[in-house]
């Protein structure tokens, strides 16, 4: 703890302008949204463009379970620990969607002594970015319907125009609907539906855009459907992208908040980690790298989903090179992957740990495939025994990878000191041979095969006819040289949710393919992925309340 004692940061929050000043932001570059949050103006990235880039550290995980692993909490605590040890540090996270907040996940701002503030505002509405994405997306949908209503000059085929509306809430009843009922004055009847806003291509485009002009171009590239000849119709053909970009102007600016230890944080953008790439915005990450020496970021779900997309999509598009990766593991998750029941996770079970270890090992192998130095962080839970924790650390070390126990939930920055030291050691001593999993000129179907075999451990891929026809069509349209984003369950390395551990001899079934031309990638859909989630039997919303003084409870 000697390094921590030399610096030490105190628990407590500061005025947001002081948080920005620590990074070197000017007062006029901080646009206040209340007392404890702000946006950073468009002028800041240009002013600091000449600064050297800091180190980018990705936090990912083993396959998540219903027991919860605390990945976001670890991200927050790791950033606090780096800053407590004297490093100029920033954290970059996605914005929480209210759908999962009110659904099964609850609040997405950490826990214990590793939390973001203002927690309730970040989880609910925040600075309005997600609402802006909802409005921009639905503006485009309305313009499509309006164009068809008023003569359909572009000959859009209503039956081949699958562009759905979005909302930031879980509502399974809106997945498939019929709109335009009530007669000619009320639109053209057609089958449609709603996706959750985080699954919108507009959200993915926002998070991969370099600036407003690039965003406008990406929005214009969104395919809203096909005409009667089978040719794509783009948002720019409807003259929609200018107005959409105007709606998104403020949402393009990164949001600045802090941890409860006043470490600076950008919380910006919120694309799904299934149907999209599951990372915070590129503009926020790039700005953070110019403002801080160490930048911590997170990718959704585990290495075969979030990390793969972070490397192959975000890093490729953004020209980023990660310095290291931290893989979150827990005794609880290992035991579940080893066959232990959820209600038995508090019971010491070395045998289940041993059986579940193959899952963690596969995720270590995945990071190694990309050539990035990595460390395993064993996130401590109160019921974990010393024997179990020691077994995991020793088992990981036997594979040639550093592993440390972190306890940032209970201890805050002090609980992540060993993890910081381990990360800095691998950065200093191990070669970084980061490279992408596949070249862009590889055929789309081959890219799917490479991802499934290398990252999931599949023996092969079956492409159903509908998906195969789509891949062929996309390549004929000129979209061969783009990354592939595979949408599959996060609950298994395979495309079947209940196959825990490290499944063997399985095939991935690709049933559908979608072109996200605005975001700049093709989506391959495996299994039954829902782009509009439903609420669980006991939704988190039932435990959220507000008192007469406006204090919100139940979000942690």
C-alpha cells in the first residue's frame, strides 16, 4: 500500500468545473448540466489534438451469469486506484439505458465505494442524449412513412421497408405491431415494430462518428429500405440526415461526471453489445486519451462479444491501440459455469471452480489472440473463501497470466492497488502485438467463420439461406470491406444461452444478416436475439421510489 499512501485521494465530490480543470479543460469548454454534470464543447478536441495519447486499458470479462460479476464497478474502482497512485486518469463508460435500469439489471453506475455520481441522474435521463437518439431515429421513421403517404417518389416497397421505431424502455408487446390503421388519412398499413433505443443504428453511428460532419454522413448512409427494383434507399435520399444531425448536435458532446472519489469520467453513448458494438463513443475515448495519461474503458459483456467488437470495430475505425486488457472473473461465476446452482454460490465448492475454469481460460485465450497483454482481476464477493480465491489466482498464474484479487466494492481505491501494479507491470514487461482478427477484404461469411471459430470456440458456422442471400446482396452493394458484428446471447460462449462453461463441438447458426451502413458494419444474427427486451417477472422498477424531498432510492 506504500504507493497509495504517497498520494491517497479522499472520498468526496467536487464542483464539475474543478474536475474538468484537473484534466486541463478550460472553463469555457465546460457546459454545465446542473451542479454535478457537464458537456464538453466542440472546441476542446481541436485544442488538445497535439497532446500525446495516454494508455488505453480495456476492461472485459468472462461469460456473465445471473449472479452478477461487477464489471462496471471494477472499472470505476480501477480508475480510482490509478488516480490514487498518482496517475492522471480518466474513465470512459456507456450511458445506461432506462430499459435495463427498470428491468432486470437495475442501476448501471457501480456499487459500494466504486460508484459514479450523480448516480440517479446518470441512470435516469442524464443529459438527454438517449432521448435525442430516440427522437432522431423516430424522425427518420416518420419521414419514411410520410414519403410513402405522399406519392412514394422513391418507389419504396412498404413490405421491404423494415425500419422500425425505437423507445428507451423494455416493452415486449411492441416487438411486432401493425401501424397505419384507420384509413388512408392515417398512413399505409404495414407490419412493423419497436426496438429499444440502444439497438438503434443511429446510436451506433453516433458512437463511431468522429465529429458532426462525419455523423451527418453516417446518418445519411442509413438504409431505410429498398425500392421495388431491390435497390437500397438511404436516409440522405429523403433529405433526412441534416435534421437528424441537428437533433443530435448536443448529444454528440461528451458528458463529464465523476466517481465518488472525484475521478473524472466521460459517460457517453450507449449502443447494445449484441446488435451493435457495445462501447462508449469514439469521440469521448479519443478526447480522454488526449487529456489523461491512463484511460480505462469497458466493452459490453465478455471477450467474445464486447472485447472482439471493441478491437475489430471501434479500434479499427478509431485507430486505437489498447495497452492492456483486464479480464474480470469471480468465484461465483466460475462456480455457476461449473454447475453450481445459484442458491448454492455462497457455499465453498472447489470442484465447481475447477469445472468452470475452462470458461475463464477461453476468455484469456481470446485476449491473447489479439496480442494484447492481459491481467485477470478476481472480483471479491463477501461469501468467497480465501481458499477459493487462492485457487483461482493460482490456476490463472499456472497459465502464465497475472491474477490478483480486487476488493474495490468494499475498500474503494485501496482495494485495487495490486491490480494497478499488475496492469502496469504487464504493460512495461510484455510485448504488445495488437492486431485485428481478420482483414477487411475477407468475404463477410469468412469473417463470421473466423470470429465464431477463434472467439467462441465453435467447430463451424451454418449460414441459413436468408442470411446467405443477405450477405451476397451486401457484397454486391459494395459492403464487403466492413467489419462484422455478430449478435448472439451473452450468457454462453455459444449461441445457445444455457450452454455454460466452455461448450465443445457446437455450430453457430446465423439466421439473419442486417446491414448497418451508417454505423459501418454488417450485423450477423445468431440465435434468438431480441432488439426489444421484455421486463422480467419482478422488474427493478418495483423497487425504485422517490421521497417527498426528491431523493430516489432503489437504483443501486
